[in-house]
C-alpha cells in the first residue's frame, strides 16, 4: 500500500493518525496552524482573567480564578507539545505569535471591564470553547485528540465556576444584576463569533472535514451553542442582546440574528480593542522571563558537567 | 552471551492497546539493547494481544518523584475548587 493509501485507509477506518505516520503536507501544515493557534489562545487567554485576580471579591473567588488561569497555562502546554510532534519547535511558534504571524482566538481581544466578566467568560467563552473542543476529541490526529480529552475534562470546572458567579450576581442587588446584564451584552456576540465565519465563507472547512480534523461545521456548532445557552440565560433572568432570537418549533432550534462580520474581520485583522496590548504584554512577559530561562539552562549545564566530571 | 547485569540494562515498557490511545506503563525488563528490549517487551507484556505498539525506554533515563513525598509534592488535596463538582449548578439549565 502506498503511503497516501495508508493515510486514507486510516481516515476511512476512523483510526488516529500518529506523528510517525506518513501524512500529506497540507494535513501537517493545517494541523500545525490550528494547534498552534489553539495553544496561543490558551496562553493569551490568561490575560483577560489574570486582570481580575487581584480584584476578586473574596479569597475563595481569587483562589478559583488563579486555579483557572493556571489551567489555561497547562492547556497551552498540552497543545504546544501536540504541535511539536508535527515538527515545529516551541520557539518557532512563540516567535510566530510575537511577530503577529500566528493568530489566536479573537475573543481575547476584548477587555474585561467588570467582575461579572469573569462569570460571562466562564459561562459563554469557555462554553463556546467546550462545544468546539468536544468535537475535536474526535479529530483524526492522535496527539491533538488526546490533548482535547484532557482539556475537556478540566473545562467543565471553568464553565461551572463562571455560571456560579453569575447566579450569585443575579440573585444579588439591582446593581449586581445590571452588571451581569451588561457583561452578557458585551460578550454574547463575540462568543458567537468564536465559531468562525459562516460555512459558506470558511476557507479551510471543507478540506479539514475531509481530513476528519473538523467534524462539525462552524454554523452547526454555533447553533448547538445557542440552543444550549438560551435556557441558561433564562434561568439567570438575563436578556440575550438579540431582538431576532426566537424558538423555531419547525426547525427545533433557536433562530438568531446576524453577526456583525465587519467587527469580526476587523478584530481578526488586528484592530480589536485589545489586540496590541495583548501581544505587547505577551512579548514583555517573554523578555522579562529571559533571565529565568537562561539561569535554568546554565544551572542544568553545570550539573551535567559536575555529573560527568 | 552476556549474563544479566553484565551489559544488560533495565528497560521500562509502555504499551498501547490500539492506535489513538496513550501509551501506558506496563512494567520493566532486562535487555542488552533497544531492539532486543522491543522484542522482549512484546513477549513479556503482550502475549495476548494487549498491545498494538509499544515503547521501551531505558529505566535510567526516567526521573521519578518520591512516592513518600506525595503529599508535599502534589499539594492539590486541599483545593476542591479545581473540580467541577465543587460548583452548584441547577439541574434545569442542563449539563455543564
């Protein structure tokens, strides 16, 4: 069997492709781009929430938020490792991110203006991420699928702690309810944008589906997310900021309004409210940490010399 | 032939029952080189089709934590909030 046929046979049999297997160049490139972007999203995603650690309303909420941000770092590391099995180095990926050649999820280019945003991010942003990541546990590339299983197991805590923050606010004072509503107003549409362009406008979707990297379309995932989330908003007594949102009994799904694609593309292209700040902060953290990496390497080298001497 | 202990080294064997799963540690064995360790790993740890593929790693290459230090080393015991079950979510909003 030729390598090409072997690869196709794996996909047909619903088997995983592993790093040592032959794979088409495009498959490898697509996965490197996607997994690196996913890893960068976890890493950049620490910033909007890190912003509230020192201002969490109680010691308990602070400990929870730190644990969550720590998880995001861990998720980034699982994913960088998965990408590295495809032949790119971590330094290359970090460099591509810092030079703006690699992207990360646009959702993290929005600011976190109130404590309620910690709730909305857990509930909506992690909720949307989970919808996507549950699908990716069935991705054809073994290391990515396995990283997703691990991540999904940990994400449930993220979503639940967010929703619990909002329950507390919505059972609170008028001001607290208003804060929760304001947060939903700001995060709803960017969360729907997380699923990417319409299927008709998505450049990579068809090939990714054929390679069994992406197994559900952007629009179907978005619909799944909306159907799941509307009752959760109702329970909180919050109003989703979409006048066109309505149950469609015939389809068995919620209809919802049009996404502002101009906003979507402008944030993707770098003009969101926080794009520059996020990357500047990331670069600064990397540069400020250079001495730690150098010291660790020097110490390891010295120990090795001592051991062989 | 070299006697065990004279030129043989210890290897750790990791097996995976089928593609797509992680390799899991199965046990150790003695072998003079990597190729022999692979064959011995198959014979010792997969006589009943337990493995679709295996890894062998020289035991000396493994750095391990001390099980007696587990409480100090893994300080997660007092952090129940890292678990999803630490949060009260009403049934009517569906699975989360």
